[in-house]
C-alpha cells in the first residue's frame, strides 16, 4: 500500500481521470464502478472519475474532452494474490493479469486512449474473491477500494 500511496501522491499533481470498469451485478467485479462512483464527488477541472461499467469504450469522448495527463483504469483482476490485494501497472507492462470479461480488452482500450489523448495509462487491479452473478462485493475487496478512496481523498480535498 505504501508504494500505491507514493504513486498516487505523484500522479495527483497533474490532471487525472479514473475510469471504473466492471459489473455491479457480479460481486467483486463491481469494484471499479463502486470506487469510481465514490470518487465522482471530487470531479473538478483537474480530476474526473467515470463509472465505465461494462462498456468503458463508450466514455472515450468524455476522456478526450477532459484531456487528462494520466488515466487510471480500475477493475477486478485475477493476479493470483490474496483477496483485496492491489496492483498498479502501466498499460504497456500488462502481463500475467486476467481481467473479468468486458466488451473490449483493457489492453486495447488503454493503448487506444494513450494514442488518442497522449495520456499515461495505468491499470489498477484489485484481486477478487467472487464474481458470481447476483453476489455482493466481498469485505476484502470493498476495504481495498475504500483505502484507495481515502488515499485519493486525502490528496485532492
């Protein structure tokens, strides 16, 4: 978590967009929308948080209009770690991580955004426990998202 705090401290010095991805109907897969909705209360000229749900590519226009320096895509990610563990990687360093199914692979979306906007693209993956349809976000994953929320809140409020 300390590495993530240092990363967020640096990245929040510039214009930042957060794009939450996932399905709120599938337990821990809803962590991206959960976190992005919480963060949207801080939207400003230098910070934008969008719930991309299952079709984050539908929000590329909003991101192009905002023109962020950095974009963090938040999603549940199967990384072979403990539930709630967090990993942040640059889009071009994305290997060995599996994301729940979305209409467009995050690597493709990230590369497109990088080319279109010129922003640095990061994927923030949170290890899920359960992505079964109709389940709730697990305590471990919700706590991880809440910690990230607090870290960002502390730096932009």
